[in-house]
């Protein structure tokens, strides 16, 4: 049974799982937001992401991207940075909401672009932000890459200038990474992973892990991920990847003064 617990960037649902019975039957599909951003950016987080959960297995990784309205006079990320620098305060960026990973993407872009002056316009989700971008009401948005975002890019209704990942995606090999495009350290990869409450028996965690790894290698699943602009998790060490992401994002959040909602 899947139960969607919305609110506070996923913190409400994650908190309920952290406090649930550790019997292997209540799990969390956690993300970069629930396991890293919320705990690091909240003054009083409702759970400890490292102590209250056991990692069952990573599932997939989705990067965010930087996308502009076709009317914006910038055909590359370098040109966008130059444009914003030449017009401080003129260009704003939209996100899926305050305190989200897309909001953090925008703040990281401002920092790595040379402390750009851009107002943040929060929306109630990525869909409304994309609609306003296409309509020309907002010049730049920083959404999580998806099949819908790629479709708008390919239709010419929006233009992706950079994908915030380590390497180009199989689903969009023609689009450069933001690092390639000239913005250093512009890497925002949103992971999806299965977590169990910390005290879940080792045998249960192992059984769940084997099921997760099996599902992650299914050809149909991999095909669906690629169509959506995501990729199966492929880092050699899941625990090391998680620890590195916690350390990196904690530094970014501190440098930008980012606050979770």
C-alpha cells in the first residue's frame, strides 16, 4: 500500500516512518530533500536522517536543470550568467516552492555563477512554474528533469541550458551538463531511495534490499527511468554516496543561507 504524506517537503511523511514500528512493513521512499536538505536546513528537524533510518537501497537519480523561456537572449549557460550579471535584479527564477530542492538549485546557481542577483519566485509545484515559463511570465526555472520537461524542450517551448549532473543523460545526450557549460560545481542530483526505521531487524532489511536491487535491474524499469530523464543508481558505494551528499549539501546550505520551510 502506498500512502502519500505531503507537507514540509516530505518531512511529515519521513517523520512518521521514523517513529513507526520497526518491523520491515513500513518503509520510506526518501529523497535528497527528506534525507539531506530538510534536516540540514531546518532549525528543529523532526527526525535525524542518519540515526533514525536504515538505508535499504538506492533506486534512481534525477538531476535538476536550468531552463529558460525561448525569448530569453541566452543560448548557453555562460550567456545566461553574463546576461544576469549585466542586468542585476532584472531576471528572476522560479522553483516548485520554497524550501524545495529546486529552490536550492536556484540558490546554488546564483552562488556558483558568481553571486548572481536573481529574485526567487516560488510556485506550488513544478507544473505551474513550467506553465508560467512557457507563457513568458518567468524567464528561468530550475525544475527536476522529467519526461514532461524534456518534451517542452524538444517542442521548442522552453530551452534547457544545462543539466545539473556529473555526465550527460542517455535520454538527452545533446544537452550539456551545467559544469560543461561553464558553471563549476553545479551538480544537483535528486536521489530516490528506500529507507526503513533504524531498528528494523537485519534479516528484514536484507530481504528488502535484495528485492530493491532486483527491481532496479529490471529492463522495463530502466527503460521507464531513461524516458523520464532519470537513471538507475550506479555509484559503487551507496553509503559513501550518501555521506558525501550530506557533507556537500551541508556546506552549500551554510554558504547560501538556505532555509527549509
